[in-house]
């Protein structure tokens, strides 16, 4: 088997599963992009096998600590193991991320299950060239009617892959309704965002909504309305949902109408809405901040921190004593401590002091692997504004 020898300080020697181009000491055996290769250290010890792409910043992603072929049996076995993990965690079989990349030993493979339909993304070259085998394994193991391909995400460009979407297997139902906490959402598995819905926050909607009873709620970056509609159904006194994207705003408004929920849906920039509300002296009892990632690279972390600080300053100004702020970050490169520091700094700029009263994280169908910090990306906190001192 062709392969690479890694440098003494490479992250894989400390437990990580990735090898960056700068960590390669030598390439041997003339591997082709998309091949399975062996990885060795400077003493010729085998560290496992990996998928290879010389054109990617991450040239190798380990799939096993032993020699392993990417055959049908491998895919069926890994998918079955992933499904078992979700079953043990009590995840719904009709609405779950059933495979999540490195967390399930399938680098670059994301599979979301919506009942009898699975939406598949193959974000690495090796997995993309084997997507037909992966789709067949998903259909076989999960006993679903069809598999939809949603490979229209720009992150594939890092692996030299073109955007594509379509039907890979069977006869999937691409337009469907899902139910979360008594709220129904209509999703388009071929045309909606990501794989149709953001599943990583599903477990947090009800947790935040429990705080909304009788409260004036402002849901920022509302997307399709997960938090806003859950709060309205829980008995909020009023709900304002802000979303800047035309498609997402349309789905937000349609979902509110579908459920007969009184939610004021605004298509606007969140920062501008918060600025105007502050100037007008508006007050809310519960504000939800769930923005998209502020940075995809380590080099932009400082910009992201400034953005988080400004956002918390503007939101904090709209909350009085006892007011609640449910705030989230999905930026992996911004760690928990840095995010909390940015939130505290922003609230200080707004002359607010807050208690931390609850914490949230990604839903259990997005499992976290200790030696892969990239798998722990979604951080959430519930902050209560304290009386002035």
C-alpha cells in the first residue's frame, strides 16, 4: 500500500485523525488522489490507513488504525455502528443525523435521515468517488426508500469537487413535513438549506422555549423559525423573528402560518434591527442569538470575536434585570472560553452584568469525539441579566 511518512510533531502522533500537507515528511509508492494509503511515523511504524488527496490542505484523513479497504462491507459496518450510537442516545429514527463524518469514522460523509429518505453529502474526494456504494449501504442498513444527494455546498471546493444535487438511490420523498415539539415544518430536501433542516439545534428548541412563557421574545437569525415557533407554541406573550435570507424568511413565515402561531417575521439584518430597537428604547424578556458561523478559518478568529462582542452589546441593551439571553456559537475556531469572554465584554459595553444559568450543546446525533476538537463546535449558554449594582 502506498502511503506517507509524517513529521515528528504531526497532530496524528497526539491522537488526531488528520494530516496536513505541512506535516508530511515523505510520500512513497506514488498514491493517487482518492486512494486509501498507509500512514507511518519516522520509525516505520504503521499509524493506520487514510483517504488521500494531495490537492487538499488536509492531505490524509485516517479511517482506521489498521489496514482497511473502502468496500461495501466497510460502509455497511460503519453505518450500522453509527445508527446504533443514535439508538442508544434515544435519537428519533425519523429525524436524525445518522452519520457525521469523522465522528463515525467516515471522513467527509454526512447523512441525515428524514423518515424513509436519507440526504447524503460526500465532502471528501475518496468518499465522493464511492458515493454510489455509500448510498446503497445506507439504503440497505437503514431500510429507506431513497437517498438524495446534496453536494451543492461550497466546502467541497477545498477537495477539488464540483457542486451537484440530485437523486442517488430509489424513490425518495423530497418534499415532506417534519414535526418537532408539536410544531410542523415543511422542508425541501433537494432545494432547502444544507440537507433540508439544521438538526444540531433540535434538542435545544424546547429547552429555550420553556423560558418563554409569558415573555416578549426576540429570535435573531431565525432561519426557518425553530426557536421562534417553539417559543410561540410554549405561550410567549409576543415573538419577533428576524431573518435576512429571502428563502429562509419565506419558509419562516410559511411555517408560522402553517402552525397558526402569532409570530412577527421580519426580513432584515439582525445588527440593524438591534440598533434600531436600542434607539427606540424597546425591551425584551428573552433574546435568542443563533448566528451562522462567524469564521471558517483560524486566521479570522479576532474578527469573529469582535463580531460576537458587538452582537452581545446590542442585545444586552434591550434586556432589563431578569432578562434572558440564549446565545450560541457554531464557530469551531472560537472556543468556549473565548466565546464567553466576548459575550461578557459585549454585555459590559452595554452596562449589563449576567449570571450563567444554563448551557446547551449540539444534539446527541452530532457526537463529540475527544481527540477531534472539530467535532465539538456548537456552544450555547443561557444568561440572566442581574440588577444594576
